[in-house]
C-alpha cells in the first residue's frame, strides 16, 4: 500500500502501516518517542539518545510532508 521508505518511517515511530494513520496518532506517537529518547531523560546515553531523537524527528517530518 505504501512505499518502503514511508513504511520504515512508520516503524521508527512505532506505528502500524495497516492501522489508523491520523495526524493526531502520528503526533501522539512522535511525542512519546521524543520523550523516551530525549537526552535529558538519558544522561548516560547522550549520543545514542540524541541520534535516536534526530531520527524520530526526521521520520515524523517525512510522514507529515509527503
């Protein structure tokens, strides 16, 4: 149904491609993932958390603006 890159971005955010994809669900899961990988929440894993957070932001922007 979707192209591979779009499905990969959904998986990074933890969304199911066959599930309901609304703006609210995308924003809600993005906020949850962003909080989970925020560098202030993971002081010992700063570089990993920062990279994950950056990837999550990139995926959300790709999903919303395709």
